């Protein structure tokens, strides 16, 4: 019988965080079994922003070139006032940003990022990937772990990493904080073929139109062949879960009185996918014995810093480092992983909420926002993001 430390790490969840964890472990020589409850590995969603911080992890994982082959590299991050049309601030994201942080800023399709991770995992013999594997129970025996699948099968491993997202069942056992916090914000997402975008609005920038209790973000995807749109607004409407169809009438009502450029883009979409935006309060403990949480299971965050997937990938590389250093003691390894990560991710969780309020400001707060951001120098803007992109 294999020694406990030679048994695989069991990973629950085949999303971005789970695949990144399996890959990071394999590169350290650690075997894993990744259990995905769906019948296939797939990613639902559209565009995703990739900060310089996560490109360092792509390099560690050996997938940077593959990511860059699919990505678009925007020239600027731009905020415009949706009521007046004025440009509030512009942060160059081309060569100047790459020189400042040592890595690029990019946007890509979530499915492309997910597929790159999947293909890298398929090439690694220490990784066993399983679909239609719904976990219904788990146990930490002290010197090993086991999980039970819906069909009754039991799988044994050295440790367990739960990458089971916002509604994590494993988190409920470790943290016990109930349901996620509903933000009162809803995101509508859609993708347009590039040819359907008004020519004067197709630009190689990430643009945010900041309005009262709303914002619209747009940028090109897939080497400029697609155009990603995300419209966010405050709403009392709530449907548990995500990926429902949006209400076009409610969307138009929330964005009324905004600039024609905003409405020209919104009017191009007949069918939107809706996500209810949720997060949780930051916590300091994500582990118990040989079980650890990762990504949204550990620190779900609102989307306003575009860092959810980036933080999960950072987690994966950190966890693999700690587990490789303490193969014989996953408990100590997981505590070291948690200690290194919890304050950074908590800061992103908190600041994402702050940025959401900033983007959606009304009245005098909106004026103060425009003045504060408009008066920044480029050097000040870069320095203000060093904590995030330099990490």
C-alpha cells in the first residue's frame, strides 16, 4: 500500500481554481484526482480580465504563451461618466504598464482560459480528471481523507482541496457562515460579433461607463473578433444562483438618461445572461486538518476589481508550494497556505466592495470621484495599484 503522502490530493471542482490547483501540484510532482460533478469540463461566462499579478502565476504554471495566444492586450483602462460622457481617468496598460509591473494586462474569454488549463492538465500524468463525479460526503481520518460520490464510490487521498465555489458545501463544514451575502447588484453579460459593434465604439480599451447605481464595461475578445459587454445595476430582484436570462425592460429603465453611446451598445443585445452578484465576509480560517478551501470557496468577492479567477490561481500556486514543502504534513502545509493568503484576499474582497460603491456613485460623491480620479497623475495611478498588480 502506498504511503499516505503518496496518495493523491483530492480536488473538488473542475473550474478555473480546481484545474489550476491540479496543474500546480503536478508541476511539484504531487498527484491529484480532480472530481467535477458535470458531465464535461466547461466554463460558462464571457470575458475575464487578467492583471499582471496573475501573469506571474501563468509563467510558473508554464501556460503564459498559450494564454497570450488567445488574449487581447488593451491599450488603456478608461472610466467615462455615463451621464456627461466626459473621460474621468485613463490608465495606460500597454508597454508602460508592462514595464512598471513586469507583466502585461490582458482580457480573454473565460472558456479560453479554462480550456488552456484543461489541456495543460491533460498533459500531466500525475493528474486524474473525472467528470460526472458528484461528491456527497467527505471525511478526515486524521492520517488520510476520503470522499464519497453520489453513486456510492469512495475515493481515498492524502488531503482534500475544495474548489467548489460560492455555494461551497465544504465551506459550510469548516466556516459555517450560511448563505452568501447578496449585494443587491445584478450583472447582465453578453458577447457581440465585432462586426455588429458601432465602428466608432469598437476600441482596444477596457472602458467603464460609470453611472448612478449602474455601470457598463466593454472590451474586445478573441483577438478582436468579439466584443464583451457587462452591464451592472442595483436591483431588488433576486433569483438564487446565476446564469438566468435578464430582463431587457428593467435594464433599459436602470440605464435611462445615460449617454447615447451607452444605449447604442445596450440596444444591440436581445438576450442577456444574468448573474446575481454575491460575496462573503472575509474570514481568517479556510482549513481544518487535511481539508482546505480555495478560490471562491475560501474568499468569494464582487467583480469590481476583476480578480476572482486571478486570486484563485494565486491560491493554487501558493498551496502547491506549501504542500510540496510539507508533503508529510498537509495540516501544516494548509495552515501555511492560509497564513500567506488570507489578508491579501481579504483586502481584495473589501476593496471590491469599495470600488463598486465608487463606480456607482451619485450626487456629490460622484463629483468627488470624478475630481479625485481626474486629478491623478499616471505615476500616482500606477502606484495606487501596486498592492494588487505587484503582488
